[in-house]
C-alpha cells in the first residue's frame, strides 16, 4: 500500500532539484540514506540508496527488501543493489565517470559510514553535506501532510480525553500514568516509533512529570526533564506517587502515519494551587500572542526574542523553558516526519516562515516544587494566520484526588 501518490512524490523531487540547482554546493547527485528522508522522497523505509540528480529520474537501489519497496513506492526506477560494489557503477550510469560531487546526510551519517563511502566511491569523489537541502525541502508541508498532522491531532484529542479515568487511581505515579497513556496511544493507532534527527536524541511516545521530580533538569534538549524511571533513562516520569494538589504536565506525540503532532496539557489530582494556575495562564497568554502575530513572513529568531521578552514582562522569565542557565534556547520547533525539523523558533533562524511550515510552540516554566507548567499546540503557518491543528481543550484536567 502506497502512502504517497506519484504527484506528491514528483513535487518533492522537483522542489529538491530546484534547491540543488540554486545551491552553491554544485552537487552532481544526492545519495539519500536516512529513514525519514528516504520515506519522504520514495515512500518506503526499506534499506535502500535513493540517487537524486538534477537531470534524471530518481533511482531507488534496494538492499532489503525489494518486493516491499516496489509495493510501497510510486517511483518508476526501483532496482536491486546486490552488492555495495555496484553503487559506483549506478552513479556512473547517471553522471558519467568521476570526478563527482556527492551530497549525503552528514548531520546524521556516522564517521565510519562516511569513511566507507569515501573509500567505495574513490578519490575522484567529494562528499558534501546535503542535510540542509533535504530538510529545507521538507520544511513546507503539502495539504496532504497537514491533513496527516490533523489526523494525528484528532487521535491526540481522544488520548487526552482518557486522562481523567487513568489519573483517578490512588497512588498512581507519573511513570505508571505515562505507561498507561502510551498503551492508550497505541490502541488509538500510534505507529509506535518517534523519529528525531541527531545523535543521542531520543524520547518515548510521551512524558508525564509532576512536582519536584518533574523539576529536575537532565541531559536532554527538551524543556521538560524529570527524574525518569531509571538512571539509564533519566528523563520523564518517576515511580513516586503523584501528590494531591500538585500540577501534572502531560506532553505527548501522536503519529499515525509517520507525521508527528505534538501537544502538552496540564492535569491535577485535587485542586491546582493559585500560583501554579497563574503561571499556567501566563504560558497560555504567550500562545495567544503567537496566534495573533505569527503568519507567513514572520521571522523565527524574532518570535523567540519576543516570547522570551514577554515571559520576563509577565514575571516568568527566570525559569522560562527550563531552570536558570539550563533552560533550552528555543520556544518552538517544526514537526513532520521528524519531531525536530526546521525551522526552529530560536536565535539565528532568520529566514522568514513560509506557508506550510508546521510548528509546535511550547511555552513552559519550571517551578522547583510544582515541576514544569506549560502548554503546547501544533500549528500550520498560513498566509494570514496560524492554524491550530491540535484543537484540544486547554482547560486543566482535574480529578477529585
């Protein structure tokens, strides 16, 4: 069963070829290996090399499994690659003999793998980084892709609606609530895999933290840390029972077809403290500010600066996006086939947003006793507005406790 039709795939290749032509890197070809890039450009996750040039149709060379790749992908040229030794000949059939300038995903390609391809392709080949071109190509989502994010968000709504019955159990820990929500997400159709780009960046389907355990910073690049269930994980929920009248933050990713919707809501057993409620309302005000001001043409770095300044104006600047000096330096990120796509609402991202960018915006504050407090929605950038794809109540989910 094909996920993408031919027109969708052709549009992606045409856009990438235009980016290659406009780029100063003067690439002769790109070899795509990374799973998310491969799926985006071919429609399959089978082990393969996708060869992309400016003047030829893309060629998918499959190591394993050829039959499934042909079922998955609408590409015309899908052939077996029986031996890696045959790869240079395949490239030569498209480009002629070396020298070649070949782009690869050097942001995620291990050094040993890079060395292997350097030796395989020979001294006449220069391997350059094509990751920025590939990620730029994926940045603006099509109507089909936004539809997949919207489908994921609808399943996410059902997931959050299940929180009260799961939370209303004596002695339940954040770790156990997280486990139960993970299970519920799978029954709602979550595909079970979360894809992030980069080394040592990993997360589960969701994160649930509360209280002092939830306020603990950790090694991750996320605004929510948490004690975690074990030192080998060191993030997310702990085995300590959730305390009455203590905020619980629930941050979940939903993916039904590889596209990730990202949403955060707050909950409590009992009554949320007035001070915590005040912080939460201020983070919601930051989201409303974004909804009122962001549209096509807005600059990510400026949005970040405005959100940080507004957080300070509202009195939540010191621990905004994390505790003190350990705060992360972003207020939102793009989502799609990977959770951490481009652009990012962060310093140095100065290229204006375009229609079709999909952003998860997540103003969050860390309190030493209450843990992390905040909210997050996934949006599509439109010419004149932000469209909220996660139309899920932002009211605090409360049970009697």
